[in-house]
């Protein structure tokens, strides 16, 4: 092994060790308990500053806005079938 390749190997070793130490020092601590409150900001195509969450522009848009925030019991899959989102099962009643 030549002196030059030995030097390159040591540089690679020290560089890797320094990178590993730096990566370990920037570890993320566990998140605390969530806090109540805050602000929800939503961007809609064609939206204005006067738009509100409860804007009376039709049931479809109200459901679409709420669907961006809240999960539902079921959802329509890409193939058109109904699948559970929050629900893990369901049965039909005779009425």
C-alpha cells in the first residue's frame, strides 16, 4: 500500500467519522404532547381573503373543504368500491 493511498484511506475514515458524529449530534428529540389551538391555513385555487370555512357556496364545496381536514368512516376507492377509512367493518340493516 503506497503512502498516498494510505493517506486517502485515513481521510475517508476521518471524514466518515466526523459525518457520523455530526449526524448523531443533530438527532431529533421525541415530540411532546399536542397542544389545543392554533391556526389552520388552507390554500384553494381561486380563493380570496374573504373566503371563510363556513362559506355558503354549496354542499359539495363544504364537504370537500371538510374532507381535507377530517377523516370519514368510509371512502370511495379508485375502482369505485366502498372501503373503510376509519371504520374497520360494517353491516347493512334490512330497513
